[in-house]
C-alpha cells in the first residue's frame, strides 16, 4: 500500500462567528477560496473541538492535542515552549516565562499591553536587558526576543519553582501585579520575590534606554516593562517520530509554536520575511512547506496572521489572511503536486468581534488524493458548511485520521 505524505495547515484563531460588518457572514464565508474549494471535492469535512466541546483552548494546549499529546497529561505551562521557540536552550530546573513588552506609567499602571505591538527596536532592547541584568539574588536571568512584542525570560538556578502567579494584569488601566507563590513552599516564595525584583529592574533599564527615548520622540509608546505570565519548569516531551513513525518538519514564525515543534523533535524552518503577523511572507512559507515535503513524511505549516487580526478586531485583515491561505495552498500544490493528504483547520476560534479565544468548534477538512471514499458533499470551507460534514472530532483525533488516510496507521490490537 502506498504511503502518502501529509500536510497539516493550521491557521491560528481561524474559527469565527457571524460578523455584523460582513452581513453576518463569518470571514471564511466572506472570502472566495478556489484552491481550497477544489480540494473539497475529495475531502471529509466537519467540526473539530481542540480539547473538548466548550473548552477555551490556548494555542499551546490545542497544538499539543492536535499533535496527539493529551494536554491534561503533558501541558506544564507555556513559558518553556515560548523560550525554546525564541532560541533558549533549557535544562532541568529552569523556569521560563512568556512575556510582552508593554507600556506603563510611573505608577506601573498598564497603558498598552503590547507597546503598540510592532517594536522594531525589540532586539536592541533585549540586548540591553541581557547586558544590564545578569542575575537576581544569585539566579541567572536571560531574555530572548520572540516576534513583535513577545519576549521570553528564563531563570536558571537552584531552588526555583514555576508555581507562582503572573505579573500581567491582562487589562489596560490596571497596575502590574506582584507575583505570589501558588503553593506553600520556600522555592515558590523565593521565585516570586525574584520575579518582583526583576520586574522593577526591567523597568529601570528600559526607562533609561535610548531606544525608548527615540520611540517617544517619534510619538510611539515606550516598551518600558515586560509583563510576565505562564511560568513553567522545563520538562521533555515525547518525540513526535517515536509515537507516529513520521519524519516531521514545521514551518512557523511564532516562538510558541516553534518551541512546541522543536521540543517534539521536528525540524523547524522560519523563512525570510515570516513574521507571525499580517505582514508575514505567506508565499515564502508555502514554498518552504512544498520543499520540505520532498524530504519529510509530515509537514506542519502554521499561520499566525488570522489570530493576530482577530485579536485586533481587524475584519479586513482576517479576510486578507484567509485569501492568502488559499493562495498558499495553491502554491504548495503547484510546487509539490496533489498526491498528498492535506488537513486544514484552526487551533481554536478567535472571533473578530470578541477579540479573544472562545470555546467554539472550528472547521476541519481532510483531503485525500484517491477516489475510493464517499466524500462529504460540502460546497465551501467555513463554519456553517462544516456543520453539514460527517466529522465531529477532537484535536486528539487528528493524528489518527492523518495516519489512517495516508496508509501509515498501525493496527490497534491483534
């Protein structure tokens, strides 16, 4: 039996709800997708709950689930993934955080949780932090830039704990929070104290930065604080190839996703110009995915732009990203051919009018390159049409489906 190669395309935050500006169509409904529509003729279609119905999934937990690892067992926090994806090399006992460059006033009240989101000076600011903050109370501190406003922070030393609260208040107009221990342990108390001292030290360094002074002169918000969240102690994950038997590669520009894929042992590629935002190099990512399909059994292609637009309430931006998704699919098929199994879905819903993740199911389609199946009679790939398909699955089901229809599944039982 021929073994088919697999392309898994996840558009972050793809799922949506009817939008008033679009005459109550969803962005997927409002965009013409000729390449995807052609694949639908040989596809199974339906809805996918990343974790379980109604659960509001994060991108970290949903991707673990989609890659076949139960997040209830394997998820230890987001910080380590973010740090690895941003270039950190972690060891046991390290505690990592995901963070945002943000803007606060001199009373530590948050004025913008992302300091305007696009921070061209981010690498310089991270370099300054690493030069000026080497350690806090004998614990080594390292900073890593992800994409746009995102930063990872790693603490290395003895007697640390990830059982501490965030400093990010998650709302504009509120003060930066003090971190507190979440359990009654000396390690948690010590780590929370270190984080609070670190937060003040970060503000001191960034407030004096010439790069921030120039931002203010240009009328831009200063990136004068890092809001920390998602503390996690590093712990190894099973290798993707060990439980799927697939040689795997990933194309992504998002630190979190790159970190998960690297921890799973995938080769991770970030093409030139890939940003994790609406300005990403869409076609470059598609071309890289097509190239990787020559050498790998499984290629994962991730697009963050749909989620970035959704969080900003940018309806036209999300429509544009979806238009580019269709062009990306066309480019991959042009370069590699259609003799592959292709799954297209989102990792969760982020409705543009809500601007946050929701627990809605997301549309899922599975194209197979042979005709010996009864395919779903679905005319378009969107939330409404997907309800007419035969599939109703969870994220944990996706790898099983891909292995089955690529003829790579092993028998379960005798």
